């Protein structure tokens, strides 16, 4: 079962991106703006996690610089809308499969932490 919100430590485990990098990306990419709870802690939605994975692909896998990734994200926003009014995904995905994989990864990380 997918959660509505994740703490930064959970997002870090799910995505493989360190918390300090997540905070930095938040300051650089306007698309990434997690909500904060009453205590002021960041809470990430599944949409935020999908965006982080897209940024990770651009920056770590495709070796874009931060400014290059910003340009790619801006180009994505300027792309025409699809028939249903949605902006096309930068990397099309099966969201059910991704959700399941996030949950499995979190479970495996929790099991690993107990060892």
C-alpha cells in the first residue's frame, strides 16, 4: 500500500539520493517543492519521488549538469499538452509498477537495517 507522504530519510532510501542532495535539488529545481508538516519537516508525495527519480536519471545516469537538467526540465514544461491535457512525461513509466518497486525497496531497506 502506497503512503501519501514520505519522510526525507525514506525518500533517500527509496531513491538512493542522499538527504543533503535532496535539499539541494529542492533549492535548484522549482518543480521539486515538498510540503512541510507542522514540525517543519519535509514530507514528499509520490509525485515528488517520481520527479526525484527523473532528476537522478538526468544528473547521475545521463551525466547532465545541474543547469543542463534545469534546461531539460524547462523544455519539458514547454512541451505541448497531450489530448487529456497532461504534460508528457520526460520518461514514460508504469506508475503501478514503480509504486510496487518503491514499496519493495523500502521493505528491503527496512529488513537490511534490522540486520
